[in-house]
């Protein structure tokens, strides 16, 4: 039951994540160009082809409901510039799905976030193409991706400069950045919706964002501005909010225990800021997430010990309650003799007495008695039966039974006396002779 429930929850998560990515794709098409749709369609089809080909090669049933690869491919696209060549998308997605997912067993069992793995692979192999941002609202060639490039806000901060981007443009994503990771206001709205519908939890995203904010305030990189402005540029110019909503809640690579999720988010945030401050790439969150993914199982086991211990205590107490000593039952007192028992004893005594006395009308006397009893039993009402039972229960002593039996025997003996034939003949002759005279 639990395994089936987990599968259904995982499927719902990926369904909602696909829906959540649609607003970002639409915004990217408006800010950049329709080439966003071409990149997303290429990534989606590549992921699906790899899933089907792997299932066929392994002689397994094709899982039409598996959307994890599609979500990973589209999430990866949102971190790319609109000018990225299509071959980079195809190669990166194909290798990531094959190596990062199917080699580890497929759906829901891979250890590393697929979108983060794809982004790290593309950044290491094609850094010049991956980190080339495009100026918003400029022309982009639909097939080649040729466009006017510009420095991102994160690159300007890393070089020691100050991004001259208004807060309004930072919130709306109207600045040189990746295709979909800069729309902070839209991403926050999507995150609130997913939290309200309970398809993600707050533990990992909130702890991740809190860690990044505290680190940015304690160790600011932008000098000559207020702490609030430094924090604003540090958080809004990067993809930190995008990581929190779309990458830290994947069921396969995120801890299940709530406290483990909090630790997971804190560690990811800390490593993300360290990579951003001291690393060579702007995508520090992807490298940080891969490192923390390797420890995901450990945090679940660590924080589940208390849960398991409490469950064992509850089980032991339940077993103690269930194994109570059986109570001693009192032996039932001998039941009082019923009316039928009394009648049976009477009948047996009658039979014994008449057999010993060699009575003649034994059988003839039994039949009237039994008929009378049956007739009396049929005519008795519920009240009479209750009274008869009480009388029978009261007559439990041996003396009462014997006295009743003697009375019955006397009546039988009186009704079955033998006739003296000689005396009868003498009386007849006297009467006859008198009549003759």
C-alpha cells in the first residue's frame, strides 16, 4: 500500500511540475523569441526517445506515465540561453537520461538531480555557449540561435562590478539571463501555488533560501551599496529562487523526512554560495545539489532513527497489552434440574416399580399420563412456563423428588389393583340363583 501511494504521489508531482514550467516557457517566448519552443521541443523529444529506446533494449514495458525525464529536460532548458546550439541540447539530454537515470535503475531510483547533472555536464563541456546570455527583446535566429549577447548580472558581480538593473526588471526577468530562471515574480507565484496544493513542501526551499540570504548578508560581495541592495542583486540576479522551487523538491533525489529536508536545504544553500563566491561557474547551485544528493540517504536514516525507536516502543507496549494473562473463569455451578429431567426420573421410577411389582396395566397407564402432560404443555402460556421452570428449579433436593415419586406410585397402584375372580363368581351365583327363584 505504501509503495503504491508513493508511486501515485511521484506521478502527480511530475504532472504538476510540467504545468508549472508552462508559464516560464511562455514568458521566455515573450522576452526572447519563439526559438524557446524549438529548444524545449528538442529536449522533450530527446528525453522521450531515450526512455523508449532503453525500455525496448531491456525488453521492458514502456511506461507512458513516466514524466521525470521530460521535467528534467525542460528544467535544464530553462537554465540555458536562447542562443544555445541544438546539438548541445540533444547530446546533453540523451547522455543525462541514459547515464544519470537508466543506469541507476530508471524512474524514482536515480540518486542525482537530472537537470542539475545535465547543466553541469553542459557547463564543463561547452562553457562559452552555455554562459552566453542574450539581450532581451532582440532578434534571435530561429535555427542557428545567432543573437546579440550580453553579460549577466551574476557575471558582473563576480567581476567586481555592480549590475545596473532596476528592481522591477529583476522581478520580471527583463535582463540578460537564462531563458526561464530569471522570472523571479513568476517563479515565486508558482512556488506558492505548489505549496498550497501540497505538491512540494516548504522544508527544503525555505531552508535553502534562508541559508543563501544569511550568507549574502554576513559575507557581502558588492561594496559601496547598502546591505539590502547587495542582497537584492546577489539573490535576484542568479537562479537561486529557480533552484529552490524547481530543483530541490524532486521525489527521487530529496529526503523524505521533514527534518532531513531542512538539513538538505541548509547544506545545499551553503555549498551554493561557496561555489558562487569561489567557483569558476555561475551555476554553483547545480554542483552543490549534486554533492548534497550523494548524502540524501544518510540524512533520512539519521533522522528516521527517532521515528523507528518511537514506533518500536509503541509496538512493544501494544504487544504487552495484547498478551495479558487470561482471567480465571469460575467453574459453572451445576444447573438445576429442569422439568424434563424431573419427568424422566419419575418415568424411570415408575417403570422400575411396576416391573418389580408385576403390574398388569403398566403400558395402559403410561399413555394417559403422557397425553395429559403434552396437552398441558401446549396450553401453557409464557407465564405458566416461567412458573413451571421456577418450580422445577426449586425442587432440587433428593427428598422432594422421592416424595413426589412415591405419590405417583401410590396412584398407579390404586388404579391397577387385581380383581378376585372367585369372589366375583360367588356373588354372581348368589344373584343368579335369587333371580331364578
